[in-house]
């Protein structure tokens, strides 16, 4: 047993020294740390996305006090635990989600486009814009395939205790003891189409995640290339990476945000008896319905909360990834 454990530790350490291992571990840690730090904003964003601004009779709009006001309301109603509801599963989801993205991106860079080392001027070789977009898109597709069921369940966990729905008294009592991960997993699998149910919202997820991740990698790598001659000091480089990570997140999320909203709504449409009141036959119908019933602003419900989350999260994500990569390579 001791020999097997020693062999496992040795193999793990050996993997950590490879480029794949560095990307896997650094990418997973970066995603976990960054998302945990902004978890309250993530939950508020989801609640703002899925609540109905034109509710059914006797149903009120619950989270309408702005981002910080909504966080305060969650804290008052559910305590500190409520601010981080769903974050444990989100960390389980985000580790492979982030890790897969960085592993696939590094694979594309080194093995598909053969970009490594320095050019004739001593500068680090860079992918072209089209290569970055392709690599980022492939990253997103692979990470979605791995983690979409976890994202679906995480969304359900985030809203099932919130004061958003016009529930009967018996159902209102049920949210005091909400089902956990495995109960939700089995319920979705059994009642919503087995494997297809677990991938509910996959198409709308792809429409948002693929261009978002592609833009994030492209913008970050382009801005990072401006320091390819390494003229900045160690601390200046860290600050620069933090700042360009924030910019890349803000740009990509703002451009693709309407599809993130659709993604969440499709994920909760089959929840319970659809107390949320959304009825879409498809993505195009959803876009038309939102525009007609909620106006242009309806496409960006929760965007402010999202930017509160995304800007620091993406900045921290890239900074932790770069720092962890340096540590693992040393």
C-alpha cells in the first residue's frame, strides 16, 4: 500500500512538472479561487436573470434593490450561507471547467499551431488573432461538455431557496429544506429526459460560452503580448496581468451577456411547475419574447451584478493562473 501511495505521489509530481500538468493544476486552482471570492455576486446575478419583472398575479419582484441591496436581502433572509449557496458545487464545476480550458488552449498553442519559444527578435512567439479565437472556442466546447450538468444543478441550487416564485404554502415550506446535489441530479435525470435533461440549456450555453471564452483568451493574450519583451518588473507584471484580465472579462461578458441570460432561463424552465412563468419554444422565440415583454434592457438583466463578479473574477483567475504556473515550473 505504501509503495502504491508513493508511486501515486511520484506520478502526480511528475505530471505537475509537465506543461499539461501545469495548465491543469494552475487552471483549476485559478478558477476555484476566483469564483469563491465573488460567489455572492454570482448568486445575485442568477436571481436577477431569472426573476420575472412582470410577474403573475400576487407575485412580487423580490430582488429589485440593486446589487448590494440584493446581497443584503439574501444575507437577511438566508444568512452568510445564503451568500455562498451553490458555491461548493460551483467549485467542483469550475475546477475542471477552468482546467480543461487552459489545457486545451496550451495544447492548441503547442501541438496544433507549434507556437513556442522566441522569434528571431528574441520576443515570445504569439498566436494570430484567428488562432486565438479558434483555440478559445475549442476550449469552451470541451469545458461545456465536461461541466454542463454541474452548471445546470448549480443554477437550480442557487434559486430554489430564493423568494422568487408564487408558491403554495406546502411548497413554500419545502424551500426551508431544499434538496441537495444528488437529489436534484436524480430528479432531473428521472423526470426531465435522463441525459438530455442534464444537458438542458446546452445550445444557449454554447452561444454564450464559446464566443465569451474565445474573446477572453483573445483579448488577454493580445494585451499580454504588449509585454512580450519583459520590460516590466515582477510586481509590475503581476499588476499588469491583473488589469488586462479584468479588461478581457469585462469585454467578453458584456458582448455575450444576452445569451448567458437565455442560458439560465432555459435551465430553470422545467423546474417544478414552471412557477417562474417563462414559456419559450426555442432560442429565437425567447429573444423575441424578452424584447417584446421586457424591452431592450431585458436582455441585460443582472449585467451590473455580473460585471461586479466577472471583472475581479477574471482578473484573479488570470493572475492566479500565471503565478501558479510560475511556481509549478520552478
